[in-house]
C-alpha cells in the first residue's frame, strides 16, 4: 500500500484499463459540453475559451481572416488593471471576464493556474511507479467545476478517483475530494498573479490518512512585451507549500514544497478550425520533502506537451512527465486534460 506521499506522487498508471477509463471520463464531460455549447450565429471559430486570446486587436475573428486588422499587443482594453494596491477597491463589483492578451494565458498541465476561470475540467493521468515495494502503476481521474463570480475570487469543487495496481495482490482504489479558493492579485495586459488555498480530504481507499492543506502563488508574463521577436511566448511560474494533517506513520512526510517554471509558445490563431491557439509548452516541476524519512529529497520532472481548441470553448491538452532526478518516484506520467469554458 502506498504511503500518503507515494499516493500523491503516483497519480496515473495502469494497464489495459486506460482506454475505457479515459474514454468514460472524457466522454461524459464532452457530451455535456456538446449540449452546453451553442454554435455562434455568424459561424466563426472564435477565441477558444476563457483562457485564450483574440485574433486581432480586440476584434473577434470572423470567417474571413483576410479582412482582419493587424494584431495589436493588448486585445482587452476595457478592463481596469488589478493590482495588490487596489485589491480591496477594484474588481470585487465587476462581473468576471477573462483578460484576452496578445499572448494567450492558459491553464497548462503542471504549473498552477494564475487566473480566475469558469470551467468544467477533466484530467486523466497514468503513472508508471518507480522504486515502490507495493505499487506497479496507478490510474487517476479528476473532475472539477470552477466559478468566478467577479474578477477577484474564484471557488472550485474537485472530485477524483484513483486505482492502484499492486505488484502482489489485488487492485485497490478509492475516491477523494477537495475545495479551492483562488484570488486574483494582479491582472493587466502583460502580467497575471494569483494566490490560492486548497484543502483535500484523504483518499482512504488507497491508504491515505492525512488531510492536505496547500497554499500557492502563481504568475504569468507575456514575454512578447519584452522580446517581440519571440512571438506569442508566455512564461509561467508557481510555488506551493503543503502541510499534511492527521494520523500518519512515524516516517511519513508532513510538509513539502513544490515549484514550477513553464514556457509556452502559441502557433495558430484562435480562429483556426479544429486547432485554435495550438500551443506547445515545456514544464519543469520540482517537489522537495521537508521532513519525514524522505526529508531533503527532491523529485524533478520535465513535461513537454501541447494544447488546442477543437471547437469554441472546448480544448484538449496532452503531455508526458519524464523524471530528471536521481532515484525518482516515477518512470513516466501520461497526462490528458479536457476543459469546457463557460
């Protein structure tokens, strides 16, 4: 049976079940998306969702791209800048609206998201576990709904299920749940910063006993504002502290930190049919244990991936985690995410 720390590291995995589990989870959300998303009356393939950009200078893309105006640096001009200085006076009485940047600011696979959203999301991860005496691989399915009532705060409810393939013995599985609140600290044409707090209940079905409290800071910078020659290039970063509470083994980890730096380049316009805002990215993620038997140990992975909008407000992301540290907890993690923005 995995320890609490191993259970968190080993998200994903499995054998032939990947097909039906991935299909079942994503088909359910995709079916809801198909019902929820109406085609726009002028037939345009517009910006691919809440974490996307607009083709040209604040003017939505139409079916005649040749008539579009040249792209400008900042496409959202009617929203006021949010900052820490005006945190208590600006944004709370404004209806939520995603700032549409020249370079799209989007949710990736590992780095913490830096902006507020209204979305339904499904994540699947298959992990091939390394250096475990009990677990060979895991499958992980995560579903969430996020809603921002205004430009300063977002609430999120999360449910998930995990299956562990054991080296010896039968498979074990169990469900988990979490709640998250995110606050927008800074938002303007070139930058975005957020702070979030998350509480996750232990997944007792796979041996979890500790409640997780996480506090994170995330940021994004439009690098085009610094180096226009790089095109639609975004820099992402995040830092999270986790405290684990509850019954635990004597050697279990109780505190850890995780951190991420990611780079993303967007290659197509949001109006590109089936491949709107096609973006490739590279994520560097690390986790360091602060106490317990693994105190001081750091696991580092690199995740190449891509994301695109196949119909308006509906996107898919794919990526693979590769370990780059010694004695890693995993061999590989295969990730897929579907997001419906509303």
